[in-house]
C-alpha cells in the first residue's frame, strides 16, 4: 500500500502536506474518547484525512478488553462500534506482521529489553505497512529500530 499525496484544506492552512499513513496506538484512541482529550491531538486529527488514519485489530482487542473490565461495558462497546470504528481504517495483524513481531521480540529479548506483546504487535503492524505510529508512549516504541514514532498528545 503506497500512500498518495493527500492535502486537506485545513492542512494547507497549517502548512502541512500529508504524505504518510498513520497507525494510532491504543493510548491515542483512549485519549480521543476522554471527556477532555488532548487539544493538540484533536487539532491534528481534524487535518488528517480519515482515509489515512488506521488502527490495528490489536488495538481493537485492547479496547474491547478495557470495555469488559469497565463498569460501563455496554456504553464503551457501543461507542467503539458506532463512533470509532466507522471513522478509521482497520488493519489486521497477519503473516507479514507476525514475522516482523517474532524478529523484533527476539532482538529485544537478546538485548534484555522488555516490551509487552501488544505493543510489539502494534509496532510490527506499523513497520510491515510503512505507517507512522502515533502514540503517547514514545519511550516504549523508540527501542524498536526503523519504527517512525510521533506523539500527538503534546506539541
């Protein structure tokens, strides 16, 4: 999948030229649905066309897990199905991602660097598909070579 050059009117006003595809980590999606989400995050999302905004099936699993742990399970599941998922592109965790996951996990373990399986799977999805990973957990992901990471929760 090769990203096309996509420029929105609002992006032009801000001097942004959108040429990349973005994969959102679970913490970013969780922030969007907060009562007071990051203003900077919302500002960035407004100028990024929906067709280049992706989440992984791993993130969906984490969100469903969080919903089931919550006292408001039905509300969160409904919000996920009716509000969030229709707005983003969903990318599966498949063979390519699995091979990259295995390689990265073994390299990090050899270096004595722990990282959760879900974080590794999300990072593998980004690498396999040429995405920039958008996360507030930069420290977790900067340990992975060649992974492009941006934090949209802060300026």
